[in-house]
């Protein structure tokens, strides 16, 4: 799979542009602030219907415009598919597949992307929300149906949270309360949350060997990089071993057995219901949702230490890249769904090479050169490893247009 054409209208800094794109390596070169990242952001939006940079769609619409339009031609084998998404300010978005109007969610799965940008160091150094978003990005592309499940879960969580807050306020006033109304919300939260937990647990088990392999390849080192899913549904029922115990065969077997159980949505639902029951009193006192996949995390270890707080700058870069390359690996291996045939995801490296030392640059170039299509953004061509060649597109002058350059920029 690859994009052969991309057209943007009133998207971010682009008034209107149309470019033809080759398969293989595509290099976007231009000074900072000229629109390189905006272009690859548009591609990622087609895959997930969300931006990897901002939470609100309104920020994607060019200032003064009422809507932004992303159009692309995607080739699966020799079969072209034309996609269009219209992002509308203050109104529901619209989408088309081959000129036929569809619900936006129906385009999910046609384009798959994995994007790495400097802010992805937050996967290693940041809060759990970054790691949850990483897993959910993979989840939505593997199983587009779960995008709707996640949306419904967030609605239930907001409504249940409002009820908890009102119960807490009534308690503080000394008013009598009836907490039985929480039962209905508990069942809904557990049913929806279990599907998210199960999908994430399954994804982590698939990611694990690839994360370790790519970390070793990028770092040229021998330390083991290991990921484990810390499910809120298991709090009080299963304690994840400490990093020091991850070399113990029994501990690893226990983790992976529990992970397999969580990958069963029925099992995860039972766990969530039990945890909701046990923590109801604490939730009512605090007036917040304390149970559910919105509080899960991905544990990252390097050798016998947690990566967060102990990994060096170079190790953190290698680990974050390994996480994204592992995602690329399991997405390209997926054989389910209408668009699975020739469904290798597009790999996007946004301003990555300037942050890497020479050795990591060369090793990363060797890996990405195997991709069916990879977009690389750089400020100057000298940031690229010598062996990374492909189509070069120049982004310049703040004119929101792309023009092909015949030779590399220096």
C-alpha cells in the first residue's frame, strides 16, 4: 500500500496544494515552519481521524477558513482508492470513498500509518496518557470498530464521573444518597472498558518481541527492552513483578499468562466489575472514576531498570523508535479486514535524523529502507544518512506548496 497523490485545501498552513508521490522513500526538505510536518500530519489523519499533535480538529483548519479538506489516492496492489475527509469547524466532519459519501469512521483501515516525531520521547519519559494513546493508535488501525467503542467508553466515563461528583457533594452536605444508580454505569463501563483492555493486552503481547529486537538493532547493544501491560482491571488481583524479577522465568510466565487472560474481553470485564465494586467507596469519596482502562499504563524496562528515569538520552531515543517500529511491524503483519491485503502501513519519520548520532542514523536508515513507503522530514539534506535515497519534495516560502527538487539540498 502507498499514497500516490495527496491534495490539501485549507489544511493548517496550506491554502491549496496537490502532489504526486512515489512509493519507497519520500523526503520532505525545508526550513522549520514551512509545512513539512503539516503535510505528514494530514496523512496520519486519514489513518486515525485524529492528529498526533493536537487534540482538537479545529486547530487543523487554516485560520479564516470554515473547513479543511484532505484528499488522497491510495493504492492497494494495483487497485486505487480515493479518500476525502472534510474537517468542518463547529460541525460534523464528512468523508468520501471513491466519490461516495460515507461516515468518517468507514475510512478507518484503508490507510495505516506509524509516525515518529521528537515529542514521542514522552513515550519513555512522560505520563501514562502518552503510552495509552500509543496503544490506542495501533488498536484503532487494527480494529476500526474499537474507535466507536472508545468513544462510547469516554461518554460513559464522563457521565459516571458527573454522578460520582454529585454523590460526593451530597455526602459532604450530609444528605442521604442512593448509590444503586451507579450499578447501571458500572456495567456499561465494564463492558466497554473490557474490550479496550483486551485489545491492548493482545497488542502488547504482539509488540513485545519486536520492541526488544528493534531496540537492540538501533542501539547496537545487548540490554533487553521489555514492555508489559499494567491493567487497572487487575489492581489488587495481580501484581506485576519488579524489573529486577523480569529475568526470572516464573515471573515472566506469570505475566504472560495474566496478559493472555486479559486479552479475553469476558475475563477483563469480570475483573473490571470486581475492581469497581471494591473501589466504589473511594470513588464516591473522591468524586472521580478510579477504575478502567483510562488509568492503565505500559511498563517499559531496560535491562533490570525502568526506562523512565534511568534510560540515557540515546537509549530513550532508541526505545521510543523501537516502540514505533514494532507498531509498524504488527500492522504490516495484520491479515484481517477488508484492506489487509497489501496493507503495509506508511512509516513517517518527522524530524528524527537530526536528533540521532551517526551510528543510529545509519542503522535506522537500513531499517526504514525496507518499508513500502516512508516519509522523512528534514530541514537540510545533510541530516540524512548517505544511504537513504528517494523522491525529494521541497517545502519552502510559506506558500503551502510542494515542488519536486531534482537534487538533494545541502
